[in-house]
C-alpha cells in the first residue's frame, strides 16, 4: 500500500471514546490517514449532541486500495448498529456490534498487512464477561499469540505488569522464571525495533521490601535468579527493587521501564505520575495495538468534558513509528 493507515475501532458505543476522537482529530495534524470503524448512525447522533462538525467519507473495506485517503474528513467503515439515543446505559445489547467492529478490523489487518491499530475502551463486565482477563488477551487470542505483554508507555518511563487483570490472591501462583523472561524479551524487542534503543529495565519485587517471613521468598527464589540470568543473556535488567521506593524520582530516572509483578503495583504510580499522558501498548502482536489508558467512563458520557490527551498520544505515536 502507498499509505499506512491507522485503524481505529470505536469500541463500546456508550463511552467517552467518540467524544475524545472528535476532540483529537480537531487538534492533531498527522500524515497517516485514520480509518474509523464504527456505526455511521451512532457517529452522526453523537456528533450532533457534542456539537462537532466534520464531513464523513464512507469506505468499503473490500477495496481500501482504491482510496486516496487523507484526514480532511472522517474516513469511516460503517458497522450496523441501531441505537436511538446518542448515549444509553452500557449493556449486553452492544456486544455483537463491538465484536463486529473488531472482527472487520482484524480482517482488514490480515488482508492488507496493516501495522497500526487503536481501539477504544470496552466494558469488561459485559463484553468480555470473564472469558478473557482483558483486551490484551482477547486480541492476542484472535491472532493466535500466546506470549504478550501490556506496556503502559510514556517516553520518560513505562511500566509492564507480569500479571494483568487477575485477582491479587492468584498473583503468587502465576509468577515464574519463564513468564518474567518472556516479558523482558518482548519489552526489549519493542524498544529496539520501534525506539532504536536497548531499554534499561528495573524489576520490582513481589513482597514489601523484597522480604518475607514465609519459608519461600519469591524475591530470593524466583525473581533475583531470573534477573541474574537475563543479565547473562545481555539484557539490561536490574533488581528486584522494593516497589515502594523504585518510583522515587532519583531511582526511576535510571530506567526506561519498570517491570512489576501485578497490575496495580505499577499502574497506580504510573497514572499518578503521568495521568492521561500514557498509552497502553500490546506487545507480541504482528502489529502495534494501542488503546488510550482509560475505560468507557460512564459517569462522563455526553458531558463533553473528557480529556483526549491519551488518544492524542496514541495517534501521534503510531503516526511517528
């Protein structure tokens, strides 16, 4: 293809995503064309309620090569969905629509070998319905990818949890040498391929101060030996470090990525530090998949006060790399 479009799946129809999408395309100037996969009817009624105006260019997914696309209009692949109001309560009603949006996007990615993909938030409760821990796993399954990683990226500091959306009581059972090595390799490959650098990675310990009164201390028996092995394999990995101090300014400045043992151990501090200035990148896929680092946010839908920064950063990242 002579252009490298960025596919954008709107996700849950009753969310803040289209609002921040409208705000983003009003602010940014990028070279690669955006292709939105969503309901034309929904886009129109939400545009009307949010008082946003822009022409819509309807595309046929079967012959994308025939279009000379730019971002003067919203390039849209229309997915049928019947919703009378601009915003409703999130429910299972939208499940088929959301799945149709993802399925057509995956078909396009495979057909045209596209490398840039953004998806809006979905409701884990209604759409995933406990079948997958999160969208990282859902999308990986669709492409038969077994090794993946969730990287919350900021150019100053990124984080990656070893375990993602699992209950805290299950974390200890899932941590092992193989999993830590897999995540480090994925992070290293991503940074070398897309950012042209070998990342310096800090590994946070599992237990407070990396200490435990239990006979088996995971920090001593699993994490420390794995870090030592990764250094022998020529990865720049250090630790384990106590999670309550590794994010201090004088400590975090020495690293590109902090690898944590569980979701909130690293996502809580990174969101505190950067708020909306971070993006969620799935590593291990045959393309770069990014989602803005927030959920549907039902409490703010239709109010036109949501911050588009995370989506803007997502689009700008894909436009550059």
